[in-house]
C-alpha cells in the first residue's frame, strides 16, 4: 500500500457537487492499494499513520499524533499512486490492485482507522472526485509498505 499523507487544517471531497467527506484539523490520506497487499500491510499502515507524531506540541515541535490533537482523517482512494512512469509518457498502472480488491482493502483500511478511535470520512470509490484541502505547514509524508 502507498499513502500520501497531508496534514491539513481542513479538507473535503466533492462528487458531482455533493460533499461526500469533510474534515477540520487532521490528515488527508490519499491511499493506493497494490495487487499484492494483504491485511498485514493494511493494519501496519493504519496504525503507523494514526501514530505519526506530525502535529505541533506547545513548543512548536512535531511531537503529537492525530489522536493527541483530536484530529480527523479523510481517506481518498488513489490508484494513480501506483502509476509507473519509467517507460514512455503514459503511466502504467499494472501494479495497482484490481478495482474489486482495492475497494475491499480501502473499506477495511477506513474501518481499521475508525477502530483506532479516529473520526474518519471518505471520498467515493471509483468516482471522479474534486479534493480540496488546506495543507497545514505544509506537511506531506509518503509511506510505502514495501519499505516497512
């Protein structure tokens, strides 16, 4: 799994003008699933993201986790995180999970984050989405479970 994590002061997802997910302070997580991912990667990634100490403490240092700041998470499915641009000019998405598998993993990821006590919102799987956010910092972190 791959995740592009952005610390935000607010974020939302719209599908055909309708808000499908919206948060205030927290994390916008763009989530990609590969064809070889399992629940091992899923659980590790959910716990890693929830525990990341990337929110400022009273001294201004990144030392607090999402739970410690009572933050929320907006999770958006993003198969394009598996785009391979090494050859040609059109990305190949052969490493991305098939839609049925990716959707199931995406939903289990959202459930796992919720089980960890985080208020979680989502986009809409396989829909064309407009994602709006205000990156706080800016802080953007990349995690790939192949490197865990």
